[in-house]
């Protein structure tokens, strides 16, 4: 056995003290749901971890009623600084229980412990700390003096970053003075349940946060509920479209953070070794289950072969397997359904004539696995260049000039993120100005910070999460019209005039 | 600095093959300027990522032995005496008296004038460039500053080789490098390499110290690594240990990336030696991980990888005892030299 076959280094799951069955979290208590109980499994082993209650329409009614009650009687009357204290307390408890949360997330989602420990959980704490600081400073949110909360927020989150997406949703909503009913994804409810325990520990007033678990139907009942004032959704563009339709014509405020097909653009003058890392991090982080993943590699034609060669070499050092092993780089695909979708689209890629290369990984017998895969010879017309695969599959497209890179990068119905790799600062800035994407990374990728707004153009959704802009999604100005420039802060800037395109770095 | 009149450089084999027969400073400069840049944040992030590998049980045992086997046990003090050198050699030969299975270190590294004492103390265990036994490495070329005339640097080198040094750790002229005189740095390495030639036509191994703490930027480290390899280095080495910061993981990762690129280009394997500042086993294991995941574990042999260290060895021995016995002992259970 060579050194690189590092001996197993599993994180112990003994730290978890899981219940066999989890109820809904309504009005500060765990209660039974009225729907059929379902299993949550570990995607790496297909073993059942726990049974989860399913909320039906009545349960959702109860949860919304609890949120309404606590909004009217407690939360909306509490001072901002007191709300902030609760958020600080939650943040500290997340840090205290970080190891437990990291293990639970790796177990339930299938992502490697290295990521839950070093990325997910620290960011969750950071999000609560950040918005805790805002709770008593809302008059500086750019919405005029004394902006007011919206009321009850209905939030539906995806399975790719279960706890982190929960934090993205709950932290700003609570800081702004709203109460919350949140529905985690069906396959990943576990950490939300642990989070409910943290809320009890923090002695957060009952009903301020309610958690209803279940499938899409539960989410539908929640977002269409008459007594919610705000709907926030992160997930697929298809579901986002349905939600937008159901909210249309109501007074509910809506934030959508949907799919993406981000271009990661590598120029011939890029810092090559770091660009390779950035490509790997861009698409193979979290098994590619990232809405802002750099799933389209746009590489300058004159360095294409070198980049692909180096990339393949680097991918061969990635370690796939047990998510709880501290040396695992690539974990399991979250569900059988998602694995099927990735397989189908990859097969389509081959049929359409793209050249497939897959890293040589040992696939475990049980569980849902997909080895890192690269498609070269991809043309912008191919389905794998247009549709979100949401898996560890990279489509490589070449370009010759900056103008061509911009045209190809923007040629997508999505617009969530993009990456630029070049050592030339002027080119970086000129390109960022032309890319129609909400988040643009330069010489890095997939970096998140609570102070930075995040959100998309076009079919990637609307509204921003994170930063000061993220507060605007949960606040209304109080009878005072904010100057247009401020209220439009979260909206997409107008497309730059065509003539500026000439200014793109040569 | 003008390059109107191309300055001819010493025709080092590697450089001639890569850059062509009429080797000039201009050609060298163009080549070094053409290397892709280094993004500092990304490089440090990658190094931090490699540091999170968790090396346990059998992998840890192998790693600890490999650290000892690839260690250049070093004493470079103004106060060194024949006695301290004999003591250093004794430690190199018997790192842990409680366990005869403990591997021996790769080499002892001393000042040039101490070479005869090291050679004498090693006696039949002197590897003299061979596969078994312990090598004697000497720092030379007006170590650590390198501020002396070329004639003195060459005399320094020749004397150490004549006294029996198997390996020469030379320093580059950082002043010349930072002033942009790449040709001066290049020619000096070529000349020192030639001074490593023994009377029988064989060469002492040449390690070229870049002193990365003085080069400051990663771009400089990359250029200097490439330059040293082109000029004929057998090993590239981070630091003298006399300047802070000495070896760091990002710098070592970067130099290993250059070594990997050279291998991709030519098939030739260059050695790497981080030196100074590596004191804990835990840190040393991170370096091994970085080697294995950057150039491959083929490099984890004394022929291609060395740690320049003095206090590291005892920490490794303590960890090794812990693995063997199941409990920690203490500093009095390993020997001082």
C-alpha cells in the first residue's frame, strides 16, 4: 500500500445523539406531523438514519399561525438589540456544536466531512454573527428610517447545503424582525432538526422559527398559504417558476435563488496552477451540487490541451468515498433521483458527440456515486453546455478572444455566477463589467462571505441574499420612499451600452 | 539594464537544450518572464487544503520513518567544534537508542571546514554518494549571505568536495537576482556545479538554496527555481535557515510545482529540500502529503527529497515511540546531540 492510499481517518459518528424519529418543530416544540412518516437515509450507504415527520396542510396552518402569533405578540415588539442577542446566541451555539453539526450534515447529505467542517458549519455561524450585528442597525439598511418587518416569512430550501441555506434564510429574516416557517428539503431534514434543538437551547421565543418537514407538497402548501407575507425559495428554476406563478397577484414579496450554468473563464495568462485548483473547486466542490458551480469551463484555445492535461492529472489525486473520512474529497450524490439525472445528461453528452473522460475512482457497492467527469469537444449547442446537471460533470468549451469569451459566457438563460482567471487586472475588470452574472469571482471560485450579496440574473432568480442587500428582502420602507438608487440596490444593473464592449482588454 | 549586446552565458546542458545553443542572458530572461504567474491567495489556499489531510496509523508510521530517512541532520553554528560534529554524527547514526529499527538519517549537514570531522566520525558508515550509509553535506559559497567574490565561492566549494563532502548546499546571489542580473546568478550556479567535480570526474550533488525569505514574492521564487534547474541544480532548496521566514508550505508547494513541470517537460527528476522552521512532526507530515499529491510519492526517497532540520528529528522520535508503545514519553527519552 502506497503512502497516498492514506489509512482510514474516519470522524466518529458517536458524537451524534440522534433520535429515531423527528417531529415537526412548531411553536417551540417538537410535535407529530399528520402526514406519513418518511425515512431519511445516508446517500453513502443507503442506511436509514432517522424517521422524519411529514407536515400536511393542517400542520402548515398550525406552523403559520404560530409564526403569526409570535410575530404579533413577541418578535415585532422586541427591540433590535434584543433580537440581535438571540442571533448571537444561536451563532455561538452553532460553533459549540459545530462538530456534531458537521458529522450530521456529512451523514445525511453525503458531502465530505472536510467540507461540512471547514465550509458549511463555519459559514452558518458567520451568517448568524453577521446578521446579529444588523438587528439593531436596520435604519442603515438603505430603506429609510425605521424600516419595518414584513411579517411571516415562508422559506423553502434545497438539499445541497441544508444547514447553510437554512442560515441564509433564517438569519436575515429574524434580524429584520420577521418570524419564519421553513421547509428543509425532503432528503436532508436532519440538521434542521438539530438546529431546532439549538433554538430551544437558545431559548428563542416559541413560534419565531417553525420547521415543517416533508416533500414538495408541503412546500407548496407553505408558499401558497394566505397568511404569509414573504416567500423565499432556493432550488430549481422549474419549481421557482411555479412559485412565482402562485405568488403572482398576491401582496407576498418574493425572493428566488435558482439554477445556474456558470462560465469559468481561463485565459492563457492565468496563474495556471491556481486556475486548475479553481476549476476543480468550481465544479467538484460538493459533488457539483452547487447552483453557482463553474460547470462550463471556457478555456482559451491556445492553452486548452495543457489545461485539460493538468486538470486530469489533478483529478486523479481526488479521493472519493466515505463522507465521514477526513481525507475524502468527493462524497456521495445526494439521492438516487439526482444520480439518475446526472447519468442521463452525461449519456446525452456522449450521444451529442462530446468526448467523455472520467477519473479512475473506485465506486463503493452501496450508495449513490458519480466519479468526476470532464467533457471536451463541447459546443455551446450541446445540452450539457446549456442545462444544469447539478453534479460533478464539467463541460469544456474553447474561445479565442475576450469578446468571444463574453459572448459564450453570457449565452445562457442563467446568470448566477462566473469566474475569470487572468493575471491581467485590467482584463479582469473589463470582463466582469460585461458578464451578466450576479456573482463574479476573479482568480478564485466558490468563495462565500455573509457580507457579500449573492443572487442571479435572468432565470437564476431575483433578489439578493447576504450583505446589506439581503436585508431588503425582509424589510419594507416605513411610509418613506427610498431614493430610487437605494431601493434599486438589489436589482440588476442595466446592461452596459454596446460601445463599451470595445473597451474589453485586448 | 540594457540587453543590446547579448551576454553569452555558460552553456549549461539543460539550458542549451531548452533555450538553444546561443545561450544568452536575453534568452534566459525571456524564458523566465514567460512563466505563468502565481496567485498568492490561491497558492496559500491550496497549501492550507493539503494541511488538512489526516494521516493516521499505518500511514503515520510510514511517514515518520520517511521523515527520518530523508532528514539532513544539520548543525550550522558559529560555535560548532569537532566535538559537536562528532556528537551530531553519533545522533545521525543512532537516532533512537531504544529502538534499533529506527532508520538512519540521509545526511549530516555542516559548514565546509567541519567536513573532515564528519567524514572521520562516520568512518565506514560514510555513504560517499552511495546508496547505503550517511552522506556528508556541506554548505558552501560564503553561506549564508553569499556575499563574496566568485573565486572565493568556488574555492569554498572545491575545498569541501576535496575534504569528502558528497553534497554541496550553495546559496544563490540574491542581490544579483533582485537587481535583475539573472545571468550572474545563472553563471555562478554553473561555475559552482563545475567546482563540485571530483578528481575522478564524478560530481558532488548540488543543492541550490534560493533563500526564499529574501526573494519575497512567489513569482520570484518560481523564476529562481526554474533558473536554478536550468543551470544544473540537482536539488532546489528553500532557505539557509538563517533568514526568517525560512521554509513554508506554500513556498515548498510552489517549488514542487516547478519540479513537476520540469518533469512533465523533460522526464528528469529534480530533488527538493525545504530547510529551516520545520520543528514538529505534524508539520513535516504535511510536507510529505504535499510532495505525494504534487509530484507523486516517487519523490519520497532520500535521492529526491530532504528535510533540512535540527530539532525536528527528536519530535519525530517521540511520535514514533508513542506509536510503538501507545503512550507519550518526554524530551528526556530522546537524546540531545
